[in-house]
C-alpha cells in the first residue's frame, strides 16, 4: 500500500509576518502604552486625593467628602468604560484610537486645572444649603452629593473611557486578550497606588494644593499631546486594530447552550458587582476608623489606598 503523505504542519502566521523590525516596533509600542497608562493611574488617584481634600473643606465633613467623591469616582469610571465600550469597535484605525486616548487625557488635564475654580464658585451654594438645611441631615447630604456629582462627573467619565480605548489599541489577537488587558489594568492600578503615596505624603506637603494640581495636569496634557501626535504621524498606526493574520472565525456554540452561558455571565457580573460594593464599603469604613488613630488629613486614605 502506498504511504499516505503527511500534511505539512501549518506555520505560525504571526511568526511569518513579524520580522525583527516589526517585533521591535511592537515592543516599543507596548512600552509606550504601558508607560502612558501607568502615568494615567498616578494622575487619577492624585486627583481623587485632591478632590476629597477640596470637597472636605467645602462640605465640612471629611467622611461625607470621602463617600461622595468615592461614589462619583467609581460610578463615573464604570459609566465611562461602559459608554466607550459601546463605541470603541467603530473606530477605524489604531492611530484614531491613540488620538482619542490622547484627547481624553488632555480633557482630564484641562478639567483638573479648572475644577478648583469651579469648587470655589459653588462655596456660596454650600453655605446657603448649610444654613437652610442644617436641621435636616439627610437632605443636606443629598444636596451636597448632587453638587459634587455635577462637578466631578465629566473628568471621571473621561478617565473611565481610557481603559476600553487602550485595550482596543493594545489587544490585536484574541489569544492574548486576557494577558494584555490584565497587564493594562495591573499597571494602571500600580500607578494609582503610587499616586496616592505621592499625593498623601510628598506632593501636597511640598507643592501645596495648586502646585500638585498643576503638576498632575501637566502629566495628563503631556501624555495626551504625545498620543495625539504619534497617532497622527506614525504610519504603522494607520492600520486596523485587529491583526488579520491572527483573526479567526466565530467559535461555534452548542445548541441550547447560549442561554446557559448568558445566565452564567450575568451571575458572574452580579458577584463581581457585590465584591466591588464590599470593597468600597470597607474603604470608607476603614478610612473613618483609621482617622480616629491618625489626624483626619489625607494620611488615612493614603495608607489604605496604597
């Protein structure tokens, strides 16, 4: 019997198309994006510490300021991420994604510079609310929270939109989706911890409130300007966000399993939401408890967040 010819082993399409130059360029791009998101994490949590301090002075209650800023901050991040995720797949090229991210960072930096002036402008409103609603604790807290929400919702929406935008830019193959998104999120979280330490223990003490605001806004504006410029000028970014060489068709789904998978996903999301609720509740409670041992400044929150 004639021997059957062995089928040639399929070669790795990525290995075929990625020469030394392309590999080096991809590494440079990855380092650049990771550095930008690390700096973005630093800036985001420095802003949060600053906003707690600013609103604590206006509202007159540090625990209420912590709860208000933290609620708006986390809800805004979630909403911004959700809204961006619904539109990010419509962006045509990686350069456009990088430019969008750059504009988001610039918007955060500009609003960060303007926010102290906005907070100063609403101080008479807080005085009026305090005088009229002094005897109604819950109504005063609600009105204070609404004003805080109005002032902070725009920058935190912009912050929340950055992760889906960069994930779409950074992830080009489904095979490394978890690794790359996890890397982005981890780097951003490490930057956030560094930002809390810098704001709570160094920057506010040495630069003051306005000096810290200007320094952090300059970080946002610099990162934003670089991303806009590179997204416009660098030719290798004028490509589709998905790597066609590693693209694959849809994964077939067994008959009748779609409903079960959807239920499992919803359950996992609810569990994840409950976990986030508990984590934020612990943060507020521990901030208050630690404030009994340490002077009620930014230090308790800096210890916890870092």
